């Protein structure tokens, strides 16, 4: 296994201050599931009355914990809830033993915290196809409970890392009818990132009071413009899980899927999604791809993801080459509607191509200058209708090859 | 631009003996379109009575020569025909000037060879978005004509190379009603290879007599099991063109889309398709992916291409890592039907996974031994119905990054 010691050059300058979320407590311990000498299991306890929404991978080979969460996520309950997550082993493609392991872990948590088992959600991330040594986790539940505290979300963010080079968290606060409401979330993920429905492991917590159906619809809609619009390598995990818990402890009640709470939640989710891209395996560039003028939003997203997933575009970005011909190629192959002679391409603000050819005023050095940025933008207008989409990706470098030709994931 | 000097380790041991095809003559010259000191333009002249079939990229941003070929391919004519191809500039995304350049070249050939312009097919391959200096080509047409000979197909194979590390050709002979029929073809391509409908540049010639509709239907069907089932990097070219010309010079008439002629044509096309993969940019491994037991053949192909295009599978192959978890992941994300608990995976003959988990008798060293081969096979049985597909790909290595982070294509 390749040693990954260097923090991504795209990592945020500092870890954010995380607020305490009333009704939510966290802890993390060293269980030695696979990694040694670091915390690798986290527990979250949510107060009675919390609502929980989730979105999950649509992979046909999804893991036992994902299937278990999907079974439970539509249940209503006034009991509290818990989320337990381990890193180092994904418990995916582990047959009946995988189901048994998931049940053993969730049962132990339910027992220890006096919760119904239907209110204990679990995730596992790491190597696929190896039996989960679940006794290493169940033997630590008492310790996890004893360490629960409102201030330990940072420990949870650390514990869920696998090939991540930095822990990922984001938070914000918003006033709802004069009451301050907090939102804080954590994420892990840096490879096998091309979310379909949800992505990676992400946990977001708020002290707002939000009825479950509303919480779920907001989460699903916002996932479509955040986590579902990022890609590192076009590969989709078997374990993608995103859970959103609302404890209601602030007393503020959310009645609408629009407005400041949704905006605040969007901000936290987008921040976490961008951090996942910024920790893309081997990444040296963060790329925003904006497509406008498509026949509809779905077509715009198809084009944007085709550009974002193209190995030839991603290697051109790595080489700081303003290779707009490869962008044209990626649009052409996407399957969505495009007219070669109507589309225009900009690198940042630099107009590169229009009317089916290179722009008459384009100078190669202007495009090259934009490509030297660490954060850069590729703007494509298709000139058809009003469909638009924005996706985020990173470049494809020797680092990605080095990590993945050796690391057993 | 990265210097590509080393021949792919997967190249065939030797260049094949190419038979002369009655009714077909070839030549190649140095025109300096982009490359210096090498032949970069080829001409083929086909005798009166030849039929021609073609398949082309479905890219929405396809090049001017592709659009021109598509306009002409359905025309019937007893006149002869010609194919002219340049390397170094793809004349793609070059606006109205691209159309003008294509017309200038095909007009000059028609004029020089006394052919109707509708019988002159052209292709261009190389950098996208730069004006084609077509006068460098038109000024060489007389020289190309004077050099035409039945034995010069090898020169044509050399002339159409861009990032190819070796010239690609294949040939066979088959008896039709006691008459020997010859088939010979050439191809170029090593990156931007994920054909959709057709692929790269490929030209196949036979001296059989085949009516145009039959020739076209055989070509389309065989493309679907040869060139449309290979992928190097999931990126689809704007210039993919495959032309098949039947001169009839042998006197043998083909009446059926089945039988020995089709089989012989299949063999030549598959050989060329494999050679394109074997020259995949940076490739060190040739991988055959066989999927059986799918709901239908289309589902099988979706799964097989999902595995073949997965960066995580391809880097695992590069690292000689029998990482079957990534194969499970690629099946899961493909969108085609799969049941996690019914599928089985073999590396070569080694049964790795079955019944939703690692096979009880699987030993890691057996899988690892198969991965050390230069040519290797990943077999997946989905356990559902009888759908099957085979695709071919190569690994993803540092060589691919090196070539594409620098080369302006």
C-alpha cells in the first residue's frame, strides 16, 4: 500500500471552527479495524425527536451497511438515533457475513444507548471484499458512549478518513425567525468519487426542527447540485452515504424547502463537496466546469460531467495546457445535444472558441495564463436554450496513478 | 509535445505480409502538414466498379472530413474511387475553413484522377482546431498519383500514424467458391479511443465483389463486435472513420452476410482493433474483459465497458493487483442489471469471487500470478440470463499521463 503522507496542495488553509449542535454528541476511538495508532470508529448520538434524512449510492453492488440504512431511513420515530461509522473496511461484497456484521454493530449500539435498532445507522468505508472484524467495533461501544460530547465532531471527522489527506468539515449559522440555527457537517472521500444519488460518507447535523419528509426532499434536491456534481475519477463507490440529522434543539422550526435554512444547508453541503474534490487522489488543480445554453439542465449536466470525466481534459489541466480541442471532443462524445458551430468555450474569462472555431482574438498565452491557476474555470455555452449546470473536478496526475496502482481499496 | 520514441511493449512481434489487392493501389508522400521528415499523406485509388461502405463517429462535434464522407457514402457509382488521408491535423472544429479545406483536397484528387468528386473520401487526423494547410496536400497530389502501386499499402499504414508507436495492418485470404479472396486493412489510433459507431482511422480493402448494401450491413455488424468494443481512455474522437472498399477484382461474388467472407473480414477487423489497444497510450497490459450471464447483450456490453473504462480497475491492472473489489464497483456503477449475490469473477481461470463474496478456495497468490501476464483476462458471469459481450482495453499508467499532460492533440 502506498504511503500517503503529503496533504493535498488544494486543502483549505485551516480547519473550520465547528459549533456545538444542541441534541447531537460525538465520539471517536481507536478500534484497530485496519489502521493502527489512529482513531477509526466514530459514534454520533442524536436526541429524541431528531429527524434523519439520507441519500445513498445507486450502485447495484452496494454494501451491507448501505442496504441496512436504506431499510431504516423511511422509519419515523420519536426515539433518539445513532450513527456509527468505521474506516479501513467497507463491508462491501462480503455476502451474508456482511449482513451479520452490520447487524452485530447496530445491535450493540442500540443495546448500549437504549435505542430501537431501527434508529441505528451505520457506515463502513475502506477495502472491499474482506470480512469486517466487527468484534473490534462492538468491544469499543462502551468506550464510545463514555466519550460522547457535543464538542467532538472534529474527532469524528478525523476517524472516518481513509486515503483522505485532510479531515473535512464545514459549518454555518443562520437566523430563522430570530432564532440562531446551526448546521455542521463532516465528509470523507478522495477516490472512487463520481457520486450517483449520494456520495462517499457525509454526515450533516443541525439543531433546526424539520419534519422528516421536508428534510428528505431538501437533502435530495441539494445533493443534486452539490455532491452529485463532483467527480474525481468517474468511479462510483459501493458505500456512498449521506445522512442529515435535525435535532430541533434550537427550537426553530423549518416549514419550507426554500429560504435561508435551505441556503445555509446548501452552503455547508457545497463546501464539503468541494473539499472532497480538493482532496481528489493526486489532485493539483481544482476545476469548476460551467455549462450554459443547453437544451435543458440534464443535457447541461451530461456535457459538464463528460468534460469533467475526460482523461484527456484532466491530463491537459494537469499539464497546464489550454487544450480546448479536448473540451470540444468531450462535448461531442457526451450524447447530449450540441451544435458544433454555435458553441463557445472560455477558460476563465478568456474567450477561446466560438462559431465552430478558435476565436479570432484568442491568444494562446492568455489561455495558458489561466491554466496556471490552482483553481480554474472552464465555461461552455452551447448557444441552444437555457439549460445550465456546474460541476467540479480535479486534474489527473501521476499522483493518481501512484496511489491507485499500489493501494488496495 | 512529449517525444514518443519507444514502441509499445504490446506491439506485434512483426509487421504482417500484406497481399496485393487487385483493383487497389496506394501511395504515400511527405507533405509536411505538421510532421517533418516522414510520410504524412496517403492516397488509395480503387478501380471502377468498387463498392465502398463506411462507419463514422457519432460525435456531435465531428470533423469536416467525416461530415463530407457521410454525405458521400450512400452514393452508388460505377466510377472508381479514392481515399486521401493526412496525419498531423484533424481539420476538426475549424469552422467554414474546415469545409473549404476538405473540398479543396477532394477536388484536387478528383481532378487529378478523373473521378467524380462524390467518389473521393478524405480523412484527417491530428491536432484539433488548427486550420488545415491544405495547399501542402494539394501540391502533392501529382506525386501521390505517380507513386500509386498495389504493393504500397505498407507506406499508407506508416503515413497515417500520429501518436501511434507502430504501424498497424492485418490481412487474410479466404476461398469463396474456389476463388481466393484477399482482405487487407490498416489502422491508426492509440489515444482518444472509445469508439462510438466507428473508430479512429481504419481502411480495409478486399478484391471480393460485394454489393454496397450488403457491404455496409456486414461492416456495421462487425464494427459492433470489434472496434466498438475497444477502449483505451473512454474518450471518443471527432474523426473516427472506418472505410471498407471491395474492388471485385478477384471475380468472387459475395451474396451473403454470413459465411467465410464475413468470418475473414471479422478476423482482419478484430486484429486491427486489438492492435489499436496494444498501442494504447502508455499501455503495458492488454486486457480482455468477458461478461456472460447478463440480462441481454447490451447489458453485458455496458458492464464490460464500465469495467474497461474504470480508472481504478485500469490502475489496478497496471499495478498487477488482483483487486476484484474494483471490478465489483465497476459492475455496480454501470447502470445495467446485476445481482451482487449471483455474480462471479475470474481472473483468467482463477475463480476469485462468487455468491456475493470472495470464493472460499481463492488464494491471493493465484490471482496475483495471473495479473503478472502481459495479456490477461477478466471474466465476469452475472448469473442472470444469457447476454454476453467481450471488450478489450489496456491499463492506465504513468505513461498515459506523461503523453497527455504534454502532447497537444
